[in-house]
C-alpha cells in the first residue's frame, strides 16, 4: 500500500490547498505536504533495501473486463525517479514563495497535482494507467505556463500542448495495438505488453511511435523546438518542474517500454536515434554559446545533456544504462539549481540579459560560491554528480561505437565553454550601477540551495548507492533483450 500512499498524499494536499484562501497558510501546507511526501519516499527506500529489493507492488482491479488494473510497483529505476520527484518538489515550492502569484491556491495545487502525476508515471505497471498519469502531468504544466508565464505565454504554451499531445496519441495507439495482441484475456499490464505477439514489421512501427512520443517529451533533435520557448516563458516554478522532472518521463519511457517491447528494432534502428541525439548535443551547445538570455542558455544546455542520456540508453550496455539513470537524477538536481540561481538574479536585477550583468561576485560572494558549485556539477567536474553519469555514459557509448562516443564527448567540452563563459560575464569583472546593489543570499535562499549542493557532492563522491539500487533491474533488462 505504500506505493498507493505516495500517489494519494499529493492529491490530498492539493485538494486541501485549493480550498484555502490565506496565502501564507497555503504555502505552509503545500511545503509541509511535499516534505511529508519526501519522507514517505525515504521510507519506501528503507523498505526496498531492507527487504532485498522488494518491489512494493500493489494491484487493484479497475476495469477487469478490459484487462486494466491499478497496478503500481517500484524497482531500482523507478525508486530513484520517485526520490528525484519528491526531493525536488519541496525545493521548487519553497523557491516559489517569494513570487507574488495571483491565485496562489491554484498555483500550488497544480504543482502538487504534477507531483502526483509524476509519481504515478514512475510507478505504474499498467500501460493504460501509465498513459493516464502521463496526460495528467501535461495538464497542470500547461496551466502553470499559460496562467503565470511571460508575455508570449499563450502562443508558446499552445505549441507545447500540441507537441506533447500529438506525442501522447502516438503512444496511446501503440499501447492499444499491443493490448490487442496480448494473450487472451487481453491485458494492459506491462508484462503482458512485453509478451505481445506481433510481427517484426509491426514491432518497428511500435518502436517508431514510442520514440516519437518519448522523444518529444525529452526532447531530442529534431523534436525539440517547443522546449526553449516554453522554458523561457514559463514561471520559475514551472520551468523547474518541466526541466527537473517532466523530461525524465520520456527517458524513463524509453527504458521501461521501448527496450523490453522492441529489442530488435532498438538493436537495428537505435543507432539512428543515437545519431539524432548526438547531432542535438552539438547543435544545442552551439546555440547555447550564442545566447544572451540566461534562461534560454540553460534551456539549450538541457537539450545537449539529455541528448547524451538518450544516446546512452540506446547503447544497450550496463555502463550506459546505469549512467543514464544516474545522469537523469544528476541532471534534474543541477538544472533545477541553475534555474533557481537564474530566478534569484532576475528577481534582484529585473533582467536575464547577460550583457547587462557582471561583477555580481563582488557584491554577493556566498551566492557566487553556490552558483559555481552548481555550475561545476553541470559541466561534469570530477567529484561532482555530473561527472559520474557522463563518464559512465561515454564509457558505455564508446563500447558501442567509437565515433558516436567521440562526437557525444563534445558535450563535456562545449558545456564548459558556454557555462564558464556565462559565469564569467555574469559574476566576474567590474560591477555596474545595477549589480553593485546586488544583495547576497538570504537565509531562505541558502536553505533552498544547500540540499542541491549536498546532492551534487554526495552523488559525485558516493555513487555506490545508486549503482547498487539500479544494477539488478538493469541486468534483468539487458538479459531479456540479448
């Protein structure tokens, strides 16, 4: 039942928040509820580890005649994704406290509903239930961006909705086709879908449908065009949810559905997805170098980093898959940290324009130190979280194809170029009439950034926990496709 509680608790807190009108009480209950969810996820980790990787399964008949069940479970991969979700959500809520959002009850309710949907996606063991939670995560994201976004929010969020909705339809068609080819009585359960009896030609089209659906969400080149604008126009909290957690749904889908259902197409055609991902790495990195808007720079950098993760998934070896999972966690932590830093700069300066800034480190040394640590994690400095994931990814990709690994490795060089150049222009040099008045971090901001810095070093110095948790399920996954 613990898995069920992880899904129900954010919903209950969201409903409680929605009926309140006192803004301070709304924020306190939203934060307290999200912290309780994090504690509950830690308890799930304890049970998982002490009971020899117990999967915490729960299955309830829902539409029994149709083969649909409320089936949820946790293995090593989904456990880390749930932990990432419950760890980042209270940080995002607390980081949003200083913003004067109209209808705060609706804003924090939507964040909590997104958390519920994320946990549902990462724990679902039924294809239709997975799809329902997938769509449930899209709706709050759309309204957060549309109601509290920037000036061009309506056009941008409509584009975001159309892209992701079309991708979801591809996934739904693939799931229904697989369902109709499961053994009688038909079932949407993942294990039934894994064993669906379909022709090699049909399996290729299933592979293609899933790659489009998940590739849009990640996003990978050339399905990425919705992302930079949406990140730039969304409010800070919405951008953090999209970049830190939502895009992981796509990579998770590749691991959970594409590899076990389409092993032969993955082996035969996966190289083309890897090439597209690597092209995206170079393309996004070059554009990031030319950006003057802090948010857009980080948005483009995100495309480059998830491109490397996607390439690692299709390399299909233990190093690349473990690196992909660890890097999903690391990227979520680092990207949220970067967007928090950008939000602090924008609140104080009223701008994200890089040429308008400079010399902030002189006025805010503590802020400069936190910013530098998060940045170093993002560019994969040894002893930080980014290094562990990227090293394992490149090692695994190198074992698959030397040339793809060589081009994929450009992400390390290019990310250092645009990130360090950005830090130099924003934080170093002489102050101007605006940045000379930049105030250093408040106590609340230090509380927000400290857990992120701790995780950057913990994963970088002690990655053994993450490798231990994910090893059994990844070995099982690889043994099933070979």
